[in-house]
C-alpha cells in the first residue's frame, strides 16, 4: 500500500538514496533502562520514497503501563498481546541494513536497544536519523517542531496522535517533505552512528544520595566535623572502606571521590603515599586525618546548614505572555578573556532586567544567601536602534577575528548570527573570500540577499515576508547574557529544559558536549554528575546527553527533579584532537522547554583561537527561580583538565 499523496515530490529522496525504517514507540515512561515499550510500529520506505512494508503491534510489558492519559494503553488493552521477544525477529528483519528514522530518534533507539538486550539480542541498526534534528537544520517557519506541527506545515494528514502506527505513517510523510527541503538547501543529513546502547558502559550506576547539607569549609585544627563537610579517603583502611563511608554518609558528611580546594579533610593512614589525592591535599593545604582520628570525630558530628529547598510559593510567576528579559551584559568581543579555573560562585547580578540606553546598570546583589527575587517588570525589546531585529544573518569569509567581529556587530544590531545555511536565514554578509564558500552556489540559486562588509555599518533592509505560522524569534543573548526561565504554575519549568549546541556542518573534527551538575562550591557531588559521551546520563536521570547528529548535541535537564544540593548545571563543549575552536569557528546555542518546543533564547558564541574547551551556558538557581546564562569562555586545556576543575576524579 502506498501512502504517497498525488502531489508528492520525490526529488529530495533522489538526493538522499537510502532505505529507511521509520519507527515510533509508545512507552510506559521516559527512562529506557527502567521502562518498557507498550506498542511499536515500523514503516519501511525504499530510496524512491515508496512504502514497501509495514508492521505494528501492541506489547505486553509485564508492568504497569504508566501514563494512560497520554497513550491510552490500559492494562486491559495490552492483556494477551505478545511479549517483545516474540516480535524481535520480525522487527530485526525490517531494521537491518536500513537507516532508523524517528522523531527524537535517540529516545526510540534507546528503548529498542534495551528491549533487544532484554531479549538476548542486538538491535541491528548502524545509523539513525532524527527528524527533529533534520528540521532544526532546515528551520521551517513553524511555531515549534512537534510532529503535529510539522505535519500541518508539510501538508501531511494526522489522524490519531500518540497512536504508534498513525504517528509512523505521519512521520514517513514528514521525512519525505523534510528531505525535499534539505535537498533544496543542499544540507548534509545529520546521521548518527549507533553504538550498542546495551553495552555496560552506557548503564548509569545506582543513584547515590546527595548530601543534604551545605559545605561549611575546612576542618579546623582540633575542631569537630560538621555536617556537609567534604571528605575524601585514599589508601588502605583498617576496616572495610564501604562501612567507613556508610558511617560518614549517615552522619551527614559528603564523601568525595577527589580532592580540591573545597575539600574539608582527607582521611589516609599514609600521608606520604604519594597518591594523587595526597599530593593534591598537600598542594591545596587540605587537613589530613588518620583513620582512628576520623572514626573518633564521627562520634560527634555537629549539625550543619541544610540546602535550601525551593518553594513554589516564593517564586515570582511571570505571565506566560511575558517576554524574557536579560541582565545587562557586554557585547561579545573578538577575543574573550580566558578566565581562571571555576571557583566559588560569584554573586548573581540580581533580577533579570534590561537597562535603557544611557542609564546606570543595577547594582549587584550583596554576597548573601539567595533570597526570593521580586517580580520582574516586563521590558519590551526596543527596536528603534536594532535594525536587524527578527533577522538571521550568515557571515561568510574573512579572517577569524573579522568574522567574529562581524557576528558581534549583527548581535549588536539586534539580529541573530547564523553559522549554517537554513530556511530561516534572511541575509548573507560576504567578507573577503566569502564568495568562494561552497554554499554560495546554493545561496545564489535561492536568491538570498547578499551584502558586503560595509552593510553592517548602516544596514539597509527590505521588510521580511510574513508567513502564516511563523514563530516569534527567540531572544538573542550576547556572551554573558542572563534570562529568567518561565515558570508557568511552579517555581521551576514543567518540561525538561534543553540546551542545544551546533556548529558548522563542514567541521572536520569531533566535538563533545558535556554537562557538570555542581554544588555551591562549583564541584560535582559525585563523578557520575559529569555527563558526557561515555556516560550519557547521570544516575538520577535528571541530566541527559542527546546526540542529534555529527554537528549537534543537546543536554536535557529535569530542573524539577534536581536535588537541593545541585545549584548549577554547566554545559560545555570540548574538541577531541589537536584542532581548536579557532579552527571550528562559532558555536550556536539555543535553549527551550523540551526538544520539540520553540527555543526561548539563542546565542552565537565565538571562542578565540587556541581554546580546546568552551563553556557554553549555565542553568543556575537564583532563590526559587532558575536562570540561564550564556558564557562563551574558553580554555586552552582539554576536557580532562576541565573535568578535574569541577572535582571529577579523572584517571591519569
């Protein structure tokens, strides 16, 4: 049976001749290692876009079906359905030697990989394509990138949302239309190579209990232990080490796996052992205790100060219609300063506000414990001196400093600086040599407006055409810009928050996006709160890495589920190899409530020339509120050194 409409144009498929297996799963929850697949559907397409096979089934998960109000699959409906083992052979045959396609493909892929692993088999998929990531590259004029929104935009009929078979048929139509648009723009497809997700290295460890108390600082000579003190152990112990750590945790201490300047004490029976922890303790002046002394002090641990727990009643709840506002910040300069290694959090600049031109900046908040902030008075963007507001400008050519300066000027004029060609680009600026960029052939064919460098001095622009469904432009933040996250109905955003980083599609090196969940001391509580390609989620599942393509990765953060000790989530990027961000160019960052939602903010972050790691953004608490700050600061050192600066114990 063919699902092609009479008006279907297969030209895009001829540009990307692959066999496709379009997949959708409905699940009992959101965590693949724990939850189960309740129903699945597969539609197989040939290189010409014609459907060659179709399969769908309900499944008996052997557990509670979860959110029935979402998928409508009750235990009664699933009773008598086959278990996954029964359908695995047929499913494997449909997936083998084809590109797996799904909307938010890592979700479907992870669930299928775990189900195949439970069945004692391997998911036979070598590559996948996410239609979310593909449409982020195409950037169609839609309010968001949800499947129903894209279906309406591309003229694909949707009958029953959250029905696996109908969703898969709709997605097949969206894929065809998206490929046609990608071919029109000459975009490479964001294929992802698929490792075996059932490999043990991808299985997060059992969650540890975060310490409930704030770090009171160093152990004073002859003084008592205080709840919240960070204590590390090294070397052989007289008794079972696990028992010693258990007693310390039960007493309210924070047992760390590494030593930093924030460590309260190091416990060792051989201070001259020369271990890495002992050397670091000596260098940082951390007090050293032997085991008998530590055990004696454990008998009288003094009360500490609990971490503040956010209360929804304390939050200033802006109206959903209120636009985001930003704290004053400098415009990006061509050569960002290289900061010192992360240290204690600096005082927040206060409530997010905009400063009118010519007025004094608000005084910074005093260095006191965070308090609930007063309601933010909405400040509408001023467009009189922002002639590029609502426009997206792609800069081509020039030296690295010249391109950085040009993108900074675009932001200064109220526009967004693009790094890749997409349907949302409104203007192209050609610096010296820009006419030789390989994208110019497509830019000329599609008649994108092009300008010389002098255009940025006093841009003359034509009004933008208005299309139905065109989204509101995300707020453009400069480096160092701050925005309050919207909180409709609570003190934290209801949806998992995402920070997506993307870079030039011609990049010749691998870039890894990582996240650190840190406390008041800017240190991880456990090594497992370092999220990266080898450990793509932390033990509690509150922070996840989504690999959306070779030039795009996303960090998803469930802010509502983070423990009170988690004061900040730092998102960074690191280059694997000898190249630097000077070779790569700018990183585009966007952030919003969920992978399919329209981004709330965006920024184009330029490093200097020699950096190998780059801090992109911070999600951090300000009293009962959560904020996002763009950073854009780089380091010459590699990822291992950056991880150590946040307290991660990286093996030498």
